């Protein structure tokens, strides 16, 4: 029979193009990536040998018989290996750990059994043989190879579809297309044996799969062409698996925000790309971008730290040139280097990422083993606290305490600050200063804030009947709550649900370094909406934050709470006392009421009274106490003193 080898030749050409693409766009090496490369090489081998095989079966008598057998055996092994590799590839992308071992066993057994059957066919004639007329003839078990191949492909598809939620529509389409096309091409070839198109179908589909799954952009950082955070995490995971110590060098671009502000976004991006180019040249395939301004190198542990530092400082000692020839400018780039030797590769990728950020944040030039342990411990505590917070939210595990606030002019306690409390069976009392920032990071502070607000409303509602002299309760608001679009609507609805006048609550806001105009706008809108309805606001921890004056002028606040640290410092230091008194004078002049927190003794109270403080809060009067104790406190002080 006359066979047409042109299709195999086209398959070879297509696969060579694919190899060039893989080579030029060097991808980050993963298991998935390695299996894909094996598939491509196998496809090239199978198509190449198939050309020779077609010649041997067309002109059997031209070659020695052993050669005819050998070529056809090699082709069948290579072609069947393709199906096994397909299953291994699906396994590596589907990531179903439960079936990992089973897939390995199936792949190995199938490959071994099939290869054995194919390589002994010259004796057994089970798969193929050359008859007396030297005609290539299928053996009785050739069909078995087809059945096994079909079964493996279907199994691969089932595994893939099982985890298909993780993939994009294009990815799901490409795998299913691969399968349909392979089946269709095998069917076509069975009916038209002269047209050997299966190899070409495989090669084309590999290009399809490459574009869907092997996109190098997945592991590259925007346009710097360095590996990204995903690649960094994968590298640390590999080091851990290999149990090999390594060295991490974090490079932070100094004053990145100012740079963006001064140079503009696009020039900064060009400059950072130049930096990346230089780093990539010096440290090929070892540079990772964790964020716009943070590069990380992962080197062998035996790299000389001093030498690396000098090398990097040298690299950044010269300004970087950006722009076209006549319009080019040279710009200096300042860096902060942190060297992190990792001798205990047990550290996992998430821990390592936290270590890099913490060491950079603390501006440490070299991290010791203790520093690393410290960061990891903190991370674990934070993770534990996050679980405790989740449980407390589910099981109503928070308490709300009240700390009475003295009205200096009347000597009564018309208000109190609501303070959240969390107790864990094992860890004991957990300070809100520790757990609120964690809840802010994972977003759960919104639910916590809603719960505190609801409990406070409920308390005020009940206290009204008891005639305890409570005019309003102060509730702390996290900045995360302030930037939440729904805040005003939710809080106003809660107040009316409890039939309360909005002036029954005063919300405490803290200053943050938030620069995003969109968020500031939401905050302003939330505050204005609530203020129009009668809710009042105070600035908490005044003097300890960032944008105090700005907040004071722009937001509808009637009360300012001076931070306890300012008072405590003033008691020790004359200049700090002048600052405290000056601040109080200034606040009075612009018509704000003043609360000072942290009043612990009479001496403090006396000074504050003399300087026009309106309200005082502190252990001198009461610690934060549970609701029942607070009610007793009010009965004792508000009624008798008011009388
Ligand atoms: P804050 O709002 O500035 O609350 C005042 C803190 O100072 C409270 O600490 C209070 O117990 C403490 N304090 C008051 N007077 C004295 C004193 O005389 N001596 C000493 N040593 N401490 C005094 P606490 O309850 O540990 O709360 C810490 C911070 O946690 C609060 O600071 C607030 O920022 C946050 N927080 C507490 N409850 C909530 C809440 O429900 N929501 C939000 N978002 N944050 C809360
Ligand atoms: Mg407060
Ligand atoms: Mg405060």
C-alpha cells in the first residue's frame, strides 16, 4: 500500500516550532512543565520514527527484517508513551493528591506491559509481524493497544473534568478538543490507513495545550520578565522538598512611591524594567519580583554573602539609563538589601514569604536564625488567632465590656466606651490590640464591628428603662469598617431596629495613613450620612497617628480623644506637658470637646481639670467592666451624684 508520509513530516515541523517556542519563552520549571516537555519530545520522536516506519512497511524488502521490526517497535513504543504522558500531564494539572499514587502505578504498569508486548512482537506476533510476503500485518493484540489508549485518555478526561472548576473555559475547551481530535484522527486513520494524520493531530493539539496551560506569563511578573511570587513560592517548596539550605537576598527599591509620584507611572515602570534586566543578566533565572518594588534572589547557600552584597551595591551604584538615545536620562536607584540565610529548609513557602516581608519591613541587613524563628512564631500565632476569631464569630464568643467616662463639669458618667473582649481556653485573655489588626487583615472585623454595635444598641435600649443616666455609648470603628460602603445604612437600620435616637451612640474613628481617594470619599460619605441623622463622632488616639489635623478639619467630629501615651509622657517630661496643654488649648479654640484616656491617678486628673478637659477616662474611675458591673457602677455613681 502507498502511505503518505507528508503528514508526519508536517507533524515534525509543527513540533519543532513548538520546541522553539518553549525554548525562546523559557518557562519556570515545574512538574507540569517537565511532563509537557516530555510530551513534546515524545511527539517529535514518534513523528520522526513514523516517517521511517512508513518507508519500512512500504518497501520491506529493501531493509533487513530486524530493521523493519526495530523501527516499527520504536514507533509504537513512542506513540503509546504519548498516551501515558497525557495521563501524567492531566495528573500534574488536576492536582488530585488522592489519586497521585494510583496514577503513577497505572502509568508505570501500562508503559511496562505495552513496551514488553511491543518489543517481543517479533517472536509472539501479538502486536504486528511481517508475513511470508513481508507484508506488515496487525497481530491479534493490536486492538488491545487501542483499547488501552482510549481507556487512558478517557480516564485523563474524567480526572480533568473532576477538577475543571479550577480552570478557565479556554483550558477546559482545549483539553476536550485534544481528546476529540485524537479520537477523530485515529478513527479517520483506521478507515483511511494511507493518510497517517494522527501524529499531526497530536502536534497541533500540543500547541493548543501549550497556549492554554504552558503560558509562561503565569510565572512571570507583569512586564519585568522576572519570575513572580507564584514562582518564588514554588521554588521555596522545591528547596524544602530537596531539604537543601539556601540563601535569599531581598532587594527593595527605596522611595518607590515618591519615585512614581515624581517620574510618573510609565517612566517608573521603564526604570524598574531596566533594573530587572540588569538583575536578570547577573542572576539568570534566580530573580523574582514579589511586588513592584521588591526583588528577591534565591541562591545556593554556599554563595559568599559579602561578595554578593558588594556585587549588588556595585550594580546599583551607577544610575540606570532610560528612554531613547537623544531623550535618554540617567536615574539613580536606591536599594535596601536584606540577606536571609536559610539553614533550616523545613520552613515552608508561606513562612518564607512572611520572613522576607518582615525582615525588609524591619530594615535588617542580615537575618539571624532567631529572627527567622521569631517571624515564623508570630505568623503561627496570627494563624491561630485567626482561627480563634473565626470560632468566636461562629459561637458568639466575644464579650463587650464598658469603661465609664467621667463628665468633669457634672461629676457623673453620662457615657462609656464599649471595648471588645476575647478569652480563649488555652491562650487566656487576648488583647483587642492584638486580634483587631488580624481581623482587619482578613476582613472579619466588619462582622465583629456589627456584633459590637448591635450589642451596644441592645444595652442602651435596655438601660433606658432603668434610668441609669446613660446619654450615649462610644463605639470603636476600625478604618476597614469606615471604608465599607454599607456602614451608614447598616448602623442607621440597627439604631432604628432598637428604637434608638442616633445621638445615643458616638463612633470613635482612628486616623490611618490611607491615601486612596476612593476610600477617603467612602469614609466621608459614611460619616456625613450618619452625622446628618444625629450620630456623633470622635477622633480616637489623637496625637499618636498620621493625619490628625487633616481629619480634624475635614470630618464631622465633635469630640477628640487624646491618646493615653501623650498624657503619660507629659507626666514625665516638661516639653511633652507643654504639647499636651497646647493641644488642649487648640482643640478648645476650634470648639471640640476633649476626652483624655489613661487617667490613672489624681495628679493626672487635677492637671487635666485645670486645663479645661471635658471628659476623663481611666483606671482612676474604673477599668473596662462587664455589663452587669457597669450597671451597678452607674446605679452607685450616677444616681447618687446626680441627686
Ligand atoms: P482605644 O479605643 O484607645 O481604647 C482605650 C484603651 O485604653 C482600652 O484598651 C482601655 O482598656 C485602655 N485604658 C483606658 N484607660 C486606661 C488606664 O487608665 N490605664 C491603662 N493602662 N489602660 C487604659 P483595650 O480595651 O485593650 O483596647 C485596646 C484597643 O483595641 C482600643 O483602643 C481600640 O483601638 C481597640 N478596640 C477595642 N474594642 C474594639 C472594638 O469593639 N472595635 C474595634 N475596631 N477596636 C476595638
Ligand atoms: Mg477607643
Ligand atoms: Mg484610644
